[in-house]
């Protein structure tokens, strides 16, 4: 600092000391001198430096065990004095360090407005242990050696006063956090980052095992009370679809756990974690496999507490459980109830509650993609919702009873009788329709008959080309004809046509055939002649070139072609019913789809045997759910009444 000494003195107070918090020794020299003269004067600079933070990317929300964006730090003077001495980067401490400390909010979040915003500001910040901060992305958390024993991470500051923190991650914890960056030289110059949210690495579900069955029950009278139950019987309340008026499948004692990348439970402190877990319902596409899940109506999933509230505004009520200590419990008042649904390959979808998440079809894929990036969702194991079956006549206004006799309802065509058309409904424990249940080929039907009749009496033959009877060869005896008085003479037909004529008559056993005119007497033969031998053929030598062709015996049809069977599930079933649609992985078993809770059973035929009584057994695939029809008597339709004579 160059200065003159007016009045023989120099005031250090006039010199802005743009320095850090150190003690300095004052030295001076005259202009032109080389060496400084050291004084005993010491100057203590007490004002602090500032630490500036720049983030290369978005810090919130972040994910446990996943690297945070790079944090760029800069040391500057606390403030500028004028245009000559603006705020300056401190560049004269090349060996200094900055310390990064992680703090977690331990005060209440209030209402979670979105995944990264709490309604209440944080009032209490606690410094977390060293196990929650890691500066490594190439080593698993349990094997990392980069943890500081003091619970901090340090960054070297270069000669330009800058340092960068990379590969930093929060581990074994989730919630609301912020960083404090401190200059290691004085431990006083510091800055805080903005608050940011760290989500769990992923979520895990407990309480549902693969393939578990849940039964659709009746209205929970013990919860909603008998008075409300009686109100549900009023059409106005049921038609309004009040949440209290339908049976549901109870999915109780389900837990959603926040875990890290090694499936270890996170260290969570309580409701201040600000996480709430929402639930919705998925089903495998078509209900026939566990692939390509699609969302089901949000209103089909309710929580137990909604029953006491009632009403029809269930979509305005959150299906959310608070995550306490890293655990969300869907039990008790928060137990999950699924109504208006039945079938296989259901899964519950759990995700961190966020106002941007929805299961509407137009927004579902985009919102789920956002959740997917954070892995803040998970699904349960697949499970089955078992309803009850009910048979109803298809025709409107018909009797609810299954017809006891086919009678005029049957159409006899080529010895096949059409089974009366019926409607099969999926209902809850009170008989209320489950109108959102749909599945492909999940209703199958088999014929129930007396033992031994399934094949011999009601077996429907296989008419595919591989099962067509193969005729044997016709044996020939040249120079002979059949001497019978009841031979049938046909003139001017080919040999093949002559054989076919014999095939068409059961009594025909052989033919003898003249392929050219052997004329001895013009009145006896003319042209090619075919004789059908009815009954047995007694061969006699021919003087006119006749040849006997013996009809081969009828071809035998294999038992599998005459009465096809297949292994279906645990049973060997014969083909006794014919339908345009068959069950998946089956060749013969008749099957139908459920659409909006009902299946329309039509175009089902069985082999007609007059006087026999049969039953139809309906079965929901993958469920212990069977329903047997009333007996069905097969008989010919009554003859039409004689036409009435006109009155004269």
C-alpha cells in the first residue's frame, strides 16, 4: 500500500483490509528501499469471508445413495467498500479447505404440498452423523472408506479461491436436509445451502404374498352400523354408490418400508420426514397374465376410515398413510379395501404422495415416469380378489331360475343341442354387482354327467383333417363277377363313381365292373357297366372281362379322435362342450370374458342325447370358485301345433 505521511503519521483505519480473519504484522519501507522494516504492531482482522455456493443441477428432490449434483464453492470477501474495492475472490490462500456439514430438519413438515415443499418452515436443524454423508459413488455404502470420522466432508480450495464437491450422496436416511459450508481457517466464515428433500432409494412392501387370495365380503355392518346398512338397501343410496353400501376385499396389515440401495431400512426420525405414501390399484392387462399392468379406477380403492365418513365424494379423500420412522402402515383405520373389482393379477401401487401424481389414463404414464426416475414407487406381489358367482337368464324379464328342460329352447342341428343362453355375474357378499371387474377367458365351463358318459355319450369327435378316417385299399379279382339276383346295374359310370355309389350304401359289399363293351349279343351289354352287389358276393368266372372290387371294411377312428381329451389344471377333461372361444392354453375347454362384471354365455353346444339330464359347472380360473347349474333335461322340441282351420 503506497501512501504519504502527511503530518508525519499514517492512519491504518483509512486502509480497507480486504483480508480474511487473521492476525497481521505491519511492515513498512521507504520508497526506493528494498527491505521492509518490521514493527511490533499487530492488526487483527475480525470480519468474516463469505462462501458462495453454485449447484450444477437440481438438488431437490434427491435420492438416498445416489450422487448429488456437483457443488461449486467460492471464497469471497464479506462485502465491497466501493468501486475500487468490490467484493473480491480470496485467492491468496492456496492451501485452505472448506468443510461440508449435513444437517437434517427435525421439526414438523406440516402439510406436504409437493415432494419437495413443506408448508411449515424448518425451525430445528440437527447435525447428522458421519454415516449419513458419503463422498464416493464407486463403492457400496457398507464398504465405503471415504467417510470422515468427524462427520464432515472437506474440499480443497485452489489458488483462485474455488473448490468443487463431487460424488457426494446422502445415505441411510431421507427427509429434509441442508448443507453448511465452513471455512476451515477460522471455522466462522460459512454459508447454508437451501433446504432440499432426499427421498428413499426405493420402497419395499410387506404383508402380501405372491398369489394370495382375498375374498370380497359383505358390507361391514359392525363398522358402519345397522342403521346405515338399512339405508344402503334404499335404491337412492345404493344407486348413488355410497362407499358404505358395497362389500369389499380387505387387504389388511400392509406395510411400506423406506430402504436404501442395499434394502436396509432407513434411519428415520418421525413425521418430520415429510413423506406420505399413497396407494392405487393395478391389474395385469386382460386379467390373464401379470404383464403390462394398467391402472384401475382410483375410487375402487378406499381406506377403512372412509366407511365412517360415507358419501360419494371418495375421490376427494386421500388414500394416504403417514410414514412414521420410515414405515407406513396400512392397517386399522388405514386398512385398504378394494370394491367393485374381482379377478387375478392385481397389484397395489404405492408411491410417495405428490400432488402431481395421478392415475388418470392421460396423465398416468408421464407422472409414473417422473416417479420412476426417483424410484419413489413400488408394487406389491400379485394377488387375487375372489368374488361370488350368480347365474341369471340372459333374456330380459325371464325367470331367474335355470330352465329345467331344454324343450323348445333347444335347437337340434346335426345331433348338437344349444345350451340356453345365460348371464354369469360377479357379485359381492350381498349380491351387489362388481361392475368394474373384467378379465379375458377367465370363466370356463365343463359338463357334469354320470361317470362313464362323458366320453361314450357326450364326447364330441375331432373333425380336423388328421382325424378323418382313412379308407383301406379295394381288393380286385379279375375275370369274375358277383352272381346275385339283387345286383344293381348302372350303365355308363366310371370305376371311381361306381365305388362311391357302393360306399354310400351300407348293404353294398362289392362291385363288379365292365370297363369296355364285350359284345357277344348286342342286346346284352353296351358300354361300361357297374353292378352293386348287395349283401355277400359269390364270385363266378366271367367270359366278358368283368372284375370284382371288394369294398374295404370301415376305417376305425382312434379313441382320441372319437373322444378328444386334454389335461386342464388338475383334471383330465373330455371335449363335451363346443364354443367359439376356448380357454388359454387349452384346445377344447369353453371359455368366456367378463366385461363390467358379467359374462354373456352363448353359442355353447353339447352332443344331443334325448332323455339325458346334465349340469353345467362354471369355474373362475385361478380361484377356488365353482357354481353348478340346475339339471338340464335334453329332449326333442314338441311338434308344432296343427294349423287352425278357418271358420266358415
